[in-house]
C-alpha cells in the first residue's frame, strides 16, 4: 500500500505545493477545525517532512498558534520539534518518531489519540519499527515554548551557543530571535541579494 508521501511524489510540483500550502489557506479562511485536522494528521506531517519541509511544517504550526490557541496543534508541534534531529536526517522515520513522542502525552485529546492508533496500524503494515516503552528523553511540557517567526522563512539556523536563531527568506530579509524570549534581536534587509544560508551571528551568506 502506497503512503501519502509516495502518492504525492507522483503529482506535478505545482499540485504538491498547493497541497502542502493548505494549512496557510485554511488559517487565512479561519477554518480552525479543518486546520486542526490537517496539522494533527501524522500522514500529512510525514509527507511534508519527506518532501524536505520539516521547518515549514513547524512554521505552519507557529503561524496557527499565533492566531488561535489549539492544544492539539501545540502538542504535535512540540513532538515534531523534539523529534526534529531524527526527522531531518531520516524523514522516513517521521511517523515512528512522532508516535513515540505523542503517545506519552497524558492529556492528548481523543482525536489525536485516534491519529496515534491509525499511525500504529500503518507502522505495523510497513514492517519492523521501534516502539518506545517509556517517555523519550527531553522536555515533556515544562520549559517547552514556541513563538511565531516574524517573517515567512524557509531558511533557519541556530547559533552555536543555542541562544539565538536566524531566520531568512529569498527576498533578502534576515531576523535574529532570542530563543529564550522569542524577541527580535536584530533585523537586516539585504537589497538585491538572495539569501542562501544564514548564521545566528553577525554573518549572513548571500549570492547575487
């Protein structure tokens, strides 16, 4: 049986892009219930991460949470954030990684629990996988926070000291946030240049 990610890979790039942008369109239309369904759909998250967009998936959650408090979305956002190293290096582990984070959240809502049961069934169909027998290392709620990016961003970099994050986009804008508070530390606009990478320091890499 094909996964959602495999089915989407057969679509034209414009069709895939429109599909992955659906959370933004739902947010703009204030269709909160449908937005919650999409952002807590493990198959959708897996498909977007497999397409190389885990950071944009987090940004979808950040934007939505900035507009409306949705506990289930906050829980999935937290799980994805904690699982990010595994998801970035091995996107095919996305469903397994999210499942192992989410199943230990005690106050998870019934709809999200249903998503976990669906994910468990899908993982069994795929063959061997790892199911944790205890909570994964890392925060379980205390000290976990999120803040919306101040600009649309497809490029992010955390400083070596882990105390700030630089976000940039292809229009030439760079904003550095303090991770502890979420506040803007510095904002730069690079005219007539396209950002191809950013460091959360005084350096920004660009190309003409």
